[in-house]
C-alpha cells in the first residue's frame, strides 16, 4: 500500500492487560506525530525493550552527538529511575560504512606514505614536495573548479581573488528558521570555505616547507584524497585491519566521551562486524519473502514496489520525503555513487558488492558488505526480536535510514495476511544547531565533546542542563540567552545545595526531627507537595523536563524567600530536589538508594585544599570579628595567627602547596599588621584580599554571611565568575562615564573662560543676525531690517547681563594677576 505522502500510515496502539498497573505516561511518537499512551509489549508492563542507533565510529564525537545521546540518556533514566521500568537498552556501533572505509583507507595510505618518506632530520624531501604539489592540483581541481587548471601555490592567491573573492568571506549568520533552499546555499558556502581553508593551508606549507611534522599538519587534507585516488583500489578486501584499527580507536574514544558526559553504558552493545552472518541471513529471508532481489554484480536491493504491492506502507516516518533523491543518495553512501544495476532509483541497498579497495565478507551473492540500513534491522531483531518497544535516534535519521529499517524489518518478520509492527514507539532527538545548521564534520562547523569539556566553557552538567531546559524532540540553537539561563539555573541550585548542606552539617538530630513547624514551613511543605504532583504530570507528558526545570527553580526561589524556616523543612526539600536532579543524571556521584543525600558532586573544595583553606577561613572570620568590634585588640589577633594549626601531614604534599602558601602568607600578613597596630580598615582589606584575590585565583570563594555565621567555603562556579565580571564591567563603565563627564565639564569650563573674555558691548556685533544695536551693544534691528520683538529683546538682555557679569569677573582675575 503506497503511502499517501500527505499523512502518516496507520499505527496500531499496543493494548495493556487489564491487570497491568502502568503510569499515565504518554510519549511523543514519530510514527504518529502525537503523544501516545505508553504500553510495553511485556505482559507484566515492567520490562521495556529499547534499541538506540549508535555512532558511526570514524572520528571523535561532537556536540551534536552529545545532544542526541544525553537526551536519550535523560529519557532512559526517567523511565528507569522515576517510572520504575526495567530497561533492556541495546545500542550499536556502526563499524562498516562508506565513511569508515574511506577514512580507514586514506589514513592507512597516508601513514604508509609518511613512513616511506621519513627523514632522520625531519627535512622535507624533493619527492615529498613533488607528491604534495600533485595532491594540491588534484584537490583544487576537484573542489575549487573555478580556479585555472594550471594554478600553482605561487599563483593561488591571485587566482582566488579573481574566482572566489566574495565566497571566501564568512557568510552572514543564517537564522534557525531559514528555508530549506536558503540553507542549501549556506551549506554550499560553508563547504567552499572549508575547501579554501584546506588549500590555503597547503599553499603555506608548499611555499615554506619547514620540517616534516609541520608540513604534514598543513598538507594532510590534500594528501588523503590524492593518495586514495592513486592507491585505494590496491588494498586487499580480506584485510580488515586498517578499518578495524580506526573503528576500535574511535569506539573507545566515543565511550570515554559518553562516560565524561555521565551517559549510562548500553546493556548490550552490537557491532556490525560481529553480526555479518546474521545480517546475511536477514537479507536472504527478505529476498525469499519477495521483497529483495540480487543483481548480476553481486549486490542485493530492497524492492519498495513489491513491498507496497503486498499491502505494506513504505516511509512510515516521513512519507513526504519518499521521493527525495538527494536524501536517498545520502543514505546509500558516498562510495555507491555512479551507475547501479537496481531496478528503480528509489530502491536501496541491502548488500553491497565490494569494489576494489573495500573490505568484504562472503555471502550467497559473492563477496560484499552490508548496506547501512540493514545493519540495525538485523542486529535489533537478533537481540530483541519481532517487536521493539522503543527505537531512538537523531531526527536526521528519520528518512531514509529509519524508514528503511522499518520496511526491512516488516519484510523480514511479516507473513502473508499477518503484518508485524516492528517498532511501537519511535522517538527522535532534536538537533543542536549553529547558525541554523546542524553540526557536521564535512562543514567543519562542529566542536568535539572532548574539546568542549577540556576548555571548561561547558561542563558535563551544564550541557545536560542545557538539554533539559528544552523539549527533547526540539532542536536547540545555542544562544547567549540560553547559556545565561543554564548558568543561572545551575548557580541557583549550587547556592541552594550549599546552604542546605551547611545547615545539615551544623544541625543536631533534634533540630532536624522535632522542631515545631511554623506558618512558613507549612506553606513551603504545601508548595513541595504541589511541586511533586506537577513534576509527575510533566514527566508523564512525554518527559517534559523543561517544565520540571521551571518547577524546581520556582520551588528553590520560594524556599530562598521564606523566612524563619525550620532546618527539617529545608533539608526535606533539599533531599527531594537532590533525588530529581540525580534521576536526570546531573550528579555523576548520585546514589538514589541514599535517601539522605543532599546536593550533587562539585560542591566541595578539593581535598588537598581542606587542611589549609578551612584554617585560613577560620582565622579570617576571627580577624574580621575583632576588626569590627570597635576597639581592635592587636594582641589577641597576633595570638590567633600564632595559634593556627593544620590537620595536614608534613612535609606538605605537592598538590597542597598552593593552599599552604596562601595560609602561611595570610598568617604572616595578619601578624605583621597586628605588630604595626594597624587600623581596622587595613585588617579588613587584608581579609578581602584573601577572599577576592588569593583564594579566588585558586578556584575557591569565601561567602561572607551575617554574624555569628562563619564564611561559607565553596568552590567557584560560573554564576559567581560571571557576576563578578558583570560588577567589574559595570565599575569600568561607571569609571569611564565619570572620566567622560569630567572631560565634558572641563571643556565647558574652558569654553566659559574663553567666552568671558568677550566684551558684552561686542558680543552681538560679531553676529550676522543683526543690523543695528543700542549703546550697550544689544540688537535692535535684525538682518531682515525688522525691529527685534520685545520678547526676543528680553532674552537678549538676559544673555547680555550674564556676559557682562562673566566679563567683569574675568577682568578682576586679570587685574589680580
């Protein structure tokens, strides 16, 4: 049954057993584009099977991948830890793919080339230069076709100015809602800019070769496709080592990134290379069922026409794209371009006959490799079975990848008169976009996860907060406003947890269990009950985490603004908030079995700092108290400094030395000021310097509080850093404005002094506005010959009198001088 193209094919809702007790959970289902009641296949309603499309492992994962996998992890954690489902979570890594073949082959050939041309002194030989120049011509011929064919490194800049001057400039920012056609132009511009950048880098190396490491760093990207064009077809298809070394490396790095992001590992990982026999059997059955056919070259294709004629619906997720040739071609892979022997353009590969230089496995149709789409169908069916509860992936995989998966799996599992709904709920994560475009390795508009985390601009927690603040199925455009919201939300929770922890640490069992509850307590506990109900409603509404984040923020605000709360109310509230953020994966050390836990990781200063910073803070508290007492007791202050002890071992370990130095310096400075009988303001300034300079530079902040509370020792967070930057910026702006005002006033004074020199008898006579004046120099007739009106004359008289006064004052100063 051919899909209408204007509406989605029918979906069969799973039916719950009468005795099953399921939450009121609805999930936004890509198969219906609506929120559907979630009913697992498991008769008990407890077990949920979930297959998630994993990475194609040939390069490091970027922030776009983080958006996908963290969002999936959030939903998985909610299903498991909030709703109590037992999840069987299966994920694959694609380690057979056109991109992998190309990348693995190119890297292998480049490594061989470098080994063959290695030099003890790292000099660039003539033969390397010859090959690199040939690679340069090959690269610009393919990617910068508007340049003359004889363009050399020496003539490149001039040729570029003539052919690509406008295109070489950065394109204007694209709006996130840019129309598809407009985005295509932007993609083309970005690709062109990437090619120009690669060529320019190579030109620099070819003109000034330097040493081999630096030379290759600038020419790798032109040598890779050139060497592949020369020698790619020579590689042995039975030798999978070059490709496996690449995929194993980046699979390991991918899971390192996921661990850094606190993403749970899959319960079962499937690799394509480990399931090739099962994939072959899967393809063979599709052919036997009449929905696939082999071609003379040894490839096998899915027959969409036969599939639809048998009553099946093709393209269940995006039927409107089923005839999009560009998307279909992209799904077939870059190595499949060119002529094929398939019966129709829209048929897609189940099995690809391997070409020279490509890895191959045996099959009934000859040596070849799996098509991309068949891999997940076969592996998910192998480890889960005929029906999957949840299938997930990025929104960009809907068509053709996931639509083809669905068709293949229906073709495999269905029998005449009995169609199988292979996946009940398909969920797709929205993309992370930059300038309206998804992140892409080919566009070079991406940043890797490990780079982002190493630069400290984002942390694993702040990234997750960012994704939690937006609906999981929506795209995210990273803006300054969004980053500010992330910093504000995290900072608010940090402050709340720190205060709650401090309260808990300094409270007695009596105060946390037996205090009488006042009106404020009762109001906040009512707010907590409402928040719990609202959170449940939000999570049942297709995991509406953005609503939950608002609920938590509002509850903390209400707690902060309440007065005279009992310790037990604050601690009760903090423990519930702690549980929710742990469920969301915001605490890598979160333990949901520990019902007493408050806060999340990162609220404490480093362990090597504690033996030194806590004594320093205690000394500072006491010095501040004495300095503010009215009459400073310098002898008592000196004794305090002498009496400071640390719990640290001696000698000081290396990691503790910066903290020990701060303590000792502060102690020395306190003693020196005490010996000098320094005034209170100097002692307080020294205390501020410890807080605002020495400890701040070590990533620690002392938050002063009202007496008798000691300063709260805490690590710096982005909210504190940005708040200080804003204050300093405001201070700088204020100082600048003051200087500008003083300059304007000085100019005005200078102007007034110059004007004071003018004799009032002459002040109006120099103007061409008037023809006649009286004996005092006040105008009587204007330039048009009209008598000056009375009201105008009054104003002129006032000006004359002011000038007369100024002039007389000036004359007096001159005579005095």
